[in-house]
């Protein structure tokens, strides 16, 4: 076929139009800034998608978060597989999976004034792997409390020694404080926490501590809200030892005391306890301190018939009001037969010296058959209460099982039967404070 010039021009025009159309439909090359913006948008979209599939609370960017608010991670359709929490010098954060892997929650309170980053990994509804993060900061409190522990580092105490905590402010959120306390013991121990009042919390074993036990206390108190708006700002740790079992039992009617060392009756000594007008009070105490000598003053005003002001040797104290095991050479003639003291347990000098030299704080001292009952808090009187009543002083109402792996709170009904017997394993049944202790 013969092509005319007109036909050729039409073909060229058509080709030109085709090229023009093709050029109009092609995207122009992106600049680096445009490429970066596109990538950021895609990343944000992916992050938003991951966050919707795997929700972290507190949300990213949160500030002033209450330390008592647990970190939670929840999978919308899939499961949570891994959660890590990092901070700058804060306590490690641990947690547990729940709801068949669909959620995770932290265990203890967070620290105050601390930044945390939570990284959560899990699966989406279609099984795809997803990861999301949240960074937030806890509040800085305006009111705080501090905590002290009586026990000294690496010191040794008797088998009746309570762990004693003192708070600088009244504690009303007592359950939260108890939950933050952990014990690790080299030998298995059952016990409970007891609030003597709003500023004093004690731990006592159900039965006497096993001899030669190492006890480590760890109070994760940084971030615990002890009362509305009042937070702990520091943790508290201490390690101490329980030594030999040294147990004294004094009878006000037989006028003798038995001394048991590591479950063996080692000494039986004559004594003289309080006279009828000043009876030595009943109860199971523990030794508080010892001094040689101690100046004892009492019996009325100076010059009155009963007044005394004496230096007394080899004295081991067991009540705050002034009752001691001590040397009394002036009453040796009455020791073993008659009660003539002002309330103390009088011993022959050589026997008092032996007891003084072996005594350490926390050694159980039991007084029996007296006409007077002991007074709660006149000394370290935790052993006045049977364990069932002692448990009532716990805000959680739970017992503590401790061992080399740490401690857990357990229901009292789940505890094994108590096989300890008095006077070597625990305080005597019925030989405790008969009134109402301060369970508040």
C-alpha cells in the first residue's frame, strides 16, 4: 500500500501523543526527603497497627504514672510471647502471663521518679509476629516514708528473735507493704507478719527459728504507696544469722531455772524470783540486751523502806520495765527456796556469769507459774501470742513460707500441721498474754 505524506505525519503525531501519555502516567523520581517521609509514614502505620494488636499500659509518652499502677500488655487477637522492661538503675521488673497467654502484668510496684521502656512481642490475629514499645515516667512524690530494720548486718541473734521494721510515717496501706517484703532463709521457715501499730511491723516464725539459719530480708519499698500520697523511695535489705538455740525456763514455784542448749538440758540452777508484792510476770520473752554492771534503782522514794540503788553484775534484760536474769550474791541463801527479788530472776554469781556470756538478743526466756501476767509490748513479746492469733495481725491474713528460693504468701489452712513442742520448739501453750494485743 502506498503511504502518503499525510499518513506518515498522522503516524508520527500518534506516536508523539502516545509518548506524551506515557510520560504523564510515570511517577517522577522521589527526593531523599520524600523517601524518608514515606518510610516514616509506613513505619508509623506499622507501629499503629502493632499497638492496636498489642496494647501496652501505661501508654507511650505517659508521665506522672502512679508506681502502684501495674504495667500490662494485652493481645487483641493473638498472644503475648515476650515482655522486657528496662530502666536506668531502677529495680528489675518482673511479671507473669495470664489469660492463657493473652495478657501479661508486672508483679510489684514500680520505682518513683523513674523512666521505663516496655518492649512487647507477640502474635497478631493472623499469626504474624509483632513488636511494640512504650516509654513512660513515674511520678515524683511530694510525701515519702522511710523504713529501718532492727537487725544489724551479719549479726547473730537467738532463735526467738523477731524481725522488726520501723516506718517514719503511719502506714495505712498495710497490705501493699506486706506484699513488697521478701525473705530468703537457708532452712525452711513458716511465719507471719504482724502490725503492732501503724509504724511497727514484725515477723515471727510459727515456731522458733532453726538454729544456724541465715536470713536475708529484701523490702522492695521504692514505689510502694504506704498511705494516700505517701510513697517509699528506697529499698531495704539486710542479712543476719540465727545462732545456737539457748532457751531459759524459770519457775516461780519450784525456784529453779532450766537452761537448754541446742535442745539439751544443760544446766539447772536455783533462782529467786519476785516477792509476792512484786511478782516476776509470766510469759515467753526474748533477751533484749545485756550489761555488766547495770545500775538498778527502784522500790519507792530515796529513804523509803523498799528503796534500792545498786550496781548489779552479769545482767540479761528481758522486759523494758526492768526485769533481768542477773547475779544476786545477797539472795543466794534464798535461791532455790524463796522468792525475795523486786521482780528479777536472781542467780548465783557463777551461774549468772555463765548465762551472761552465752546470751545474745533473741534468746527465749519463759517465766511460768507466776501470779502476774506479762504485759504486751513490755519487751519483745511476739511469743505471747499463739500463732493463730498472731496471724490476725497480718493485713493480708496470710502466712509466709520461706526457704532458700525466697518466700511466698500462703493460706494458713494450707500449712502442714505444727509438730513443735514447748519449751524447745515454741512458746508454751497457755503461757502467753491473756488480754487483747494491739491488732489494729
